[in-house]
């Protein structure tokens, strides 16, 4: 494998980041981490429906899973500045493993209750809010800024595998072994991801700037001010907020679409959940082809717009095959969003602002709790098709306004950062 990656053909290609041992370990851990997340969304929604039969209570768990993003998001970069990015992601992965293992043990003992899922959602959400931005901010440190987009593409390839395999796997496990087997699997995967992170090099990363000794509040204000004055990053932050407010909550309600609208069991639900992963592979390929021909900002905005439109169409479908196809297009757009969201921020921000800029993105993700509650209320009131479809239509229109009023995102491309 090492000799293959050392071939001159790959030294400057998409596989070039894999020459870095630490990046390979991080990529392996990230792929398992994403797979666990996609499995968790479905199995928790299914388990809550079994325990309570309430779409609103499914939304409450989703709210608790995402509310820490709003509280902890802007602190992630500051925590990393204090303790280091590698130690933070190792600690957070350990907490994730412990949370999954605790739920698995409660299920094995037959003592699971709804409030246990609420508490675990809060713990897992806090871990994610501190973990994800530091995993992404660590990439340029490992592979260099010039190979960042290649590295993010590879991670999104792993994420696409996880998004495809995870739901399909959890649907089968739910059908055969129930929720208990699903959480045992989640704990095992998280343990392997944790062990991979423990294998990261302990050598200190080279600093490009001196650490900031100003107060936490001052650093937070500086970070938000920087994002506000950089149109490309601001557009990414606003779009991220829109997607978390109106779009991403649909995953929590896939069990409802599968059971009540499409008349499917756990396996059918798992296959439906895998559709976005299938579509993401086409998205990854197209992004890789277009990234040297089309501006990064256009790839980001058009792909995200397509995701919103496809979800609106999916919401009103009662045909299983057509619903699968629409969710595949959702995954196609999500690949564009996922790759360019981090790439634009990491490339546009100077080194001293990178962690804080990523923290601002997590802060934008922090509107997700409102999205969960909003979606839950609309689904409970209007039904799943109208509730999810209405939100997707609103998000589509809002995306058009972002492109019009923040032209900096349209001009960001081919690795060029917007002047500060």
C-alpha cells in the first residue's frame, strides 16, 4: 500500500493525503464515526417510536442531540487552542463510545427508558460539537493547506460509504437482533474508531502563529466579527444554519415515512436510509471533476439547492422506488455541501482564525435544535409529507437569496480565498 501511494502518479492527485500515516488513521476513525452517526439516527428514531409512538418525542431526542452545538459550537476552537486538537478528538471519541455502551447495557438489562435516550442524546451532541470542527481543522495540519480539498474529498468518500452502508446495516440488524444488537454494534464501531485515534502521532504540530492569550469572550467576538466580514465564510455559515433549520431533521422522521407512508419494515427503512449514501458517490465524482473548472462557491450553493428541491419532492412521494431516487439526489447535493462547506472555510480563513471560523460553523449548526422542534411540531400538526416538504421549499427559496445578497460566495473558487 505504501509503495502504491508513493508512485509519482498519486503524489499530487486525490490520493496524495494518504501518504500521511496520521491522516490514514484519522480517515479510518472518521469513516466509522460517520457510520455510527447515520445508524444512530435511524435506530434511535425507531426505538423511540417503539417506546412512545410519538413523532414529537422523536423530535425531542433530536433536539437534545443537537442543542449542544449552539452552546458549545463557538467554544470548540478555543478548547482546541487550550488542550490541542488531537487530545480533544480522542477524549470526545471516548465519550461517544461510553454513551453507546451505556445504552446497549440498559437494553441488555431490559431497563431502557425514554429519558435514558434523552440524556445520551445530550452527551453525544456535546461530544460531537467539540469533536467535528477539530477533526476538520486538524486536516490542514496533517496534510498541508494545498492538499486540504483532496483530503476532504477522501473523507467525504468515506462518509458516503458510511451513509450507504450504515442505514442498510442497521435496518438488517434491527430486523434480526433488535435495538439491543444495533447499540452493541454502535459501541463496537466507536471503540475501533477510538483505538485508531489513540494511534495518532504524539509529535507536536508546527505552529504558524503564536497562541492567542486574549480572553475567551474577546476571541469569540473576534471570530464572529471575522466571519461577518468574510462573505464566502458568512454565506457558508448562513447556508449551514438554513440546512440545519429546515433540511437535516428529515433523517429523524425517515422511520415515519418508511412505516406509515411507504409501508416498509426495518429492512425497507434501512435501504431507504442508504439512498442518500448511494447518491453521494455521484456527487463526489462530479465535485472532483468540476472543482478545477467551476468555482467552489457555485458547487456549494447549486449542490445544496438541488438537495433542498429533491427533499421537497421526496416528501410528497408515496412510491418507494421514486422516494429512493429522490433521496439519492438529496445525497448528491449533500456531497457538494459537505465537501465545500469545510473546504471553503479552511481555505478562506488564515491559520490563526481557522479554529474559530470552524467554531462559527458549529454555531450555525447549533440552530439544529430549533429545526428538530420545528419539524416535530409541523409533522405532528400537518403530517410528515407536508411538514418536511414545506420546510424544504422554504430552504430552497432562502438559498436563492443567499446567492443574490452575498456575492462573495459566487466569486470564491479554484482555491482562491476572498480578501479580508
